[in-house]
C-alpha cells in the first residue's frame, strides 16, 4: 500500500532493476572421517565435530601428526629379501597420509571428522556411530560434496563393506548432495577371478542400493608420501628379531670375505645397542651410524617405507576431483589425468583386464588406475557404480546434476511463503533460466541453443492444479541436457581411389 505523503519535500524510492540470482554451490569439498593424533582447538575438543580446513598446516595444528605405525619382522629364507614384515595389529591409521596425498593432488578446502586418537584400534562403530559420531555427524553439514573414509580398508572385510554401503546410503538417501569415493578392499592384491577375487567380492559386499552416488577405484597406489630416510628402526616392534637378522647378515658378509673380522665385531657392537638405547637423541645417532655400516637395515627400512606408502586411491582421487572442478568444471570427468606423488599402481592392468571392470554384467563398474608408457600413471575410468543406468552411468553426469539441483534448491528457498501466483512463478522461472543459461554458456549443458539445452516449466494448468495452489504447493519442472564424456572414440579409415 502506498505511503501517504503529509510533509512537503522530496522523497526517493528505489526499485530493483535486476531479479534475484542463483549462487552456484561448491562442488569439490571432501569430508574425511578417521583417526588422528589429537582433535582440539585450544582446550576445546573436536572429536566427532566436522572441521573445515584449507591446508595441511591447519590439519597439523588441529589434528596432530602421523601415527607411529609398528611392524613385526620375521626371518623367511624363502623370501627374496630374507625376511617378512607385517603390521602390528592396531598401530595402522590411514587418515594422516590420506590428507597428505589429497593435498599432493591439488586438494583445497575439506572437512575432517576425527573419531578418536591413535591409542585405540580402528572400529566401524566409531567411524559410523548411530548416536551422532563419525559419518553421522556430517548429516548436519550441507557444504561437503565428497565423502571418504580411508580407514575403512583397515576393518574386517564384512565391516568394510557394511561401512561403504552406509556411505552410499548417506550420500543417496539422507543427504543427496554428496558423492562417495570408495576403495576396493584388499585392492593391493591381484585379481584371481574366483570366489576370492577382490573386485567381485567388493561388488557383492557393497550391495545394490544408491549405486549412482559413488565410484570405486582399483588398485592401490605406490606413493612417495613418506620418505624412507625419515624412518628409523624403532618402528620394528620385535627388536630382538631385528638384531638377530642384522647380526646374521654381518656373519654372512664375514664368511664371504667382504668385511674383516674386526669390522664385523665393531658392527655387531653397534647392532646390539639397538636393545639398550632408549634416549631419542641417542637413537637418532645410532640410526645414522647403522645406516652407513649396516646395509641390511637400510633394505628393511626401505621395505617398511614401501608398505607405508602403499595407499588406497580415494584420497588422490579426491584431489583429482578438486583439480578438475577448479580448473575446468564439474562436467569434466575426473579421468585421463595423472596423479601426484604416485610412482605406480600396485597392480598392472591392461586393456583385457579392464574390460570386465568397466562393463560388468551387474553394472558395478570399477575405475582403473593404470600406468602407460610415456604418460605415467593415469586414472582410466569415469563411471559410477551404477554402470547399467543410462541416466547416471558417469561420475560427471551425477555430480553435475547434483550441482544444478542444490544450486537451484538454495535459490528457491527465497520464495518459500511468497504468494503462490503468476508474479512469483515468473520471477522464479526467470531466475532459474538465467542460471541455466549461464551454465549452458560455460559448457555444462549440451545443445546448440538454450532451447536445446534446458527447459523450465511452471504455472497453473502446466505444472500445477488449482488444488496444488490451495494446498500451498508450487511445482516447477526442469529438464536439462547434460554433457557426457566421450568414453569410446571410434575412428574409421578407408581407402579412396587416386584422383590425379
């Protein structure tokens, strides 16, 4: 209603020249769930509280450093190295190195949920606590768009599959605004194509629900996240066995005549100090000495480094998703790109091996990470787990649709409780059309014209009935043509007759 003017003077009224706009949501904000050394900001605990960070330095400040992964060593004459290494139960955690691998692959902003420290074993009940911890704590946060739980591979096989199925349910049923990146359990093992096949077991274990909301990658990666020169012998739990192996190696060198008896005795004296030295500075000094006089210790620590550096691919893929989104757009498939701090895949895959992974009968495609001569290590797959779906077969299509849905959803919230009439309908329609037109111009939508790329319908007799208006329901239908990746490129050659 117009304001009655009573006092003489000049009055100014401003009118809006431009309509409201749709603000594009972020598309590459991973959420990591796992165990950390600590979780605090000052005196405030951050356990089971999603925290946004933007650098590895922030992670160190809030969540602490690396776990001290412990190993057992045993003599094995049948092994090429002469010994076997195994992890000490409960000493291995994946989140710290996963964050490092994420940032080594152009990672940016991410959320971290710490469910506990290194004093406890990895438990599925902590990673997905129905009372509100772990995965469940992310239900109150709308910004994360990717979901990773690298520690899942440390659980038992059945617990890992159950947790991964819960991740898909979280993304596709509860939130519908994020995408899960999964690792194949025992993904460092060769495929056997029988009942023990790691890929087939993953397909059976992950279930059949909400498959379009996740993608899986195989195999694990040999990385350079941990420098073997930074490791020392204290990572070996059974030091007496280590001393025995090193002493036997010195005796073998003595028998072969490569060292003198006096030098052998001197080296043995240094080796025996392993069992006596507890001071940190003395340990560092002894480590420096042994690394020079005892090559066997160097080979053991190199093997320890290789085991620690064997990483699941999901953290590197989270960085790859971020890089693709920031450098191009969410419509760019996170494939045919190299991975940083990665030496090689742990298993070599060729075209024949990948054929069944990419086009299985059950549709549960597993994306391969492969090594190509002259190109390096490349991600060579762009499919969701719902490979038989024509709608959401590709990761880029699923994530693009999520981006459009969430962006328009937040913009439409401004019209809640507005009059359900033609004025509101036309304003909302114009807002959405402007947004979709911008996305078409940026290459997110397919078509030679906006009319071919999208269609927006709204109005009485079109998308709504008189009863809808009476019930306070406003309905709008949007159709979009999303660009899809050229997964198979076929080039046909034939000869033609000479013309001159």
